[in-house]
C-alpha cells in the first residue's frame, strides 16, 4: 500500500474537476483491491470471496486488515491444534491409581 501511495505522489497529472478526481480515485482503489486479492495464495480464497462480496467493496486498507486477521486466525488455529500445544499432553506421568 505504501508503494502505491508513493507512486501516486510521482504522477504528474492534475484533474480540475473534483467529481472526476473522486471517481478516478475510486476506480484506482477498486483496481488495487482486485490486484491485491488476485496476488494472494489460494489459502486466502475464502477471505477474498468475503471481501469481494461486500457492497460497497472494501477499501484497500480494509482488505489488508481482513487478510491479516485471517492469517493471524489461521496461525492461532494451527498452533492450537499442534500436538505439542495440547493441554492433554503429559509425558512421563503415571496415573495416580497405578500400582495401588
């Protein structure tokens, strides 16, 4: 996102009509959202579909946020279901009723 903003600063065109400038900004934002979503790994197809299903379409910043949240959620879920993260794991312990 920062790179796109930097590119915008180097554009040398001016639009006198604020309505046209606003419409152009909307089109650029929409194109950037599509470009961002198209570049994601397949594991994010679900969140991409949810973003594309919103009306009006999310901003680029909101799209980044949704994908980042999904990535965090997947990381937490992967860690939660890892065998070493299980609360039930007990190595070297014998049940208290053993040997009675």
